[in-house]
C-alpha cells in the first residue's frame, strides 16, 4: 500500500512559524531526531522501540509501540492502522454512541496513522525509546478532519493565510501523591496522601522534598525536545506547576500532550501518582491549565499585539473574539463536569 497522500506534514519545519525553525519557538531542541538519526540509533541498538501515537478526543496519546526494525521497514512508508472507534471514546475508553464517523450500526473500520516526522524525538524516561506523533487519514489518503490535531492544524493554516503565526505556551498545575496508581484506584481516588503536607506556593524548602521527582520531569522534558522554563510549588499540599517555553500553536499543543503523558509515566516509574484534574478533591485547591497566546506577524516577525507601547487593533479584536465566543470555547477549555468543580 502506498503511503496516504495526506497533508499531514503540512506545518512542518518551515511553515509552522514562517522562520524555518523546526520548533517554532525559542530554546533547545535537544532530543529531537531526524529519520536518518533514528536509523543510526536503531542500527546501534540505542533505540529499539518507537511509540507511534495520535491525540484522541480526551487529549490522550493513543497508538502502538513499534519494534525499531519494523518501523523502518514498513511504518515509515506505509503508516500503521488503527480502529476509527479510537476517536469516539470517553474517559473510561468506552465507545460513545451517536458519532457519524464511527458507530456500532455502521461498523467500526480502520484509518491510517501517519507519522509526522517533524515530531520525532527521544523519550529519556523510557529505555531505548523514541516517539513520533501522528495524524490520522482515511484509506483514500484524505485527513480525518474530526481529529483534534487536524482541527488545530486547519485553524493554524487559516491564521497563516491571514498573515499571522499563533503562538502558545502551556502552564499546567498538578497534584503529586505518595499513593501509586494502583493504590489510588483501590481507594476510589479519594483521600490520597500528597507528597508534601504543606502549602507549597513558591516554597523552596517544601518543594525540595519533591525535587528528585521534579528534576526528572524537567530534565526528561528538556531531553525530549520540550524546552522548560521552570517548576515551582503551587497553592496547596503536593501541588506543582511546570512552565514550558512558547512555540507555534501546533508545536505547543504537541509538547503539551507529550508532557502530560510523560509526567504520569515518570510518576508511575517512581511509585507515585499524579493528576491534572481541575478539582481532584473538595478540600483541595483547584489546578489550572493556563494557556498563554499571542499572534506574530509573518511579515515583520514581531508581535501583532503591540505597536511600540500601544495596543493594536489586532490585539483588541483578538480579545473581543475570545469574549464573543467564550461559550463555544468552553467546550475545549472546560470539557468535563470536573472542570466546573473549581467554582
């Protein structure tokens, strides 16, 4: 089978921010791999597993672990197959009825999972492992436009056509618990023990108690091509925050997804558990997901929001658009019942 003729590498290196930058933002890209570098690493035995994954409707990484030799021999040219019900799952991984794209009445079929090699990177916290993010396509090569990454890419390309590069940065807060994931499940995810029994907001001594873990996270992300600014304690017991450097919208979303998955994997390997839930407990402070955004002019390479020291009409219209469409945006920024438990 020929590789699908999709527009999936569309926002690769040179098109993402108009600068030719691979990442679209500042900072190191240590940990990113070219396909040729991957071939060399697989030949040397330093990489043997490639996590090949796409983002589902819940923001999770869904995919397969591919043996290195098979990845080079087959997946590079042909992609891999996955059931289309994977874009119709709830948080418990159960299929949700009512989707036209994938449903029981029609019968579940396959789509093709197509690697975007601009996202190929090492995963330092897993032995001999690399990861590549993917887009999904139908058998005829057309993109599955309902997939979250394709939705974002479409909007990114619309902004580019208007002369702007959308730039984003994530600031994610989470709780770290002494209970491992199995113990947390046995407790029904209630009355978990935070790693530090103090309010930790900016508290250097308190956060030192979790520094072994947080340092693994910072260095792991940096080594996976996800530039980190800093970590700090947040406003409650065992609550932390880590800030990533800004990048173009697609790159930032890719990093955001890998980061959340990675923190959970690192926690698991340390016998701990972690949650990014907005409100994991009634007695605890909520955790935020701050999304910082701006527009860069493709013509000047400068912010489109300021002209000297003055706010521009572009900035005012951008804010006005956010306010005007806040109800619709809530479907993305507050997708679950728990999102509203903070208020």
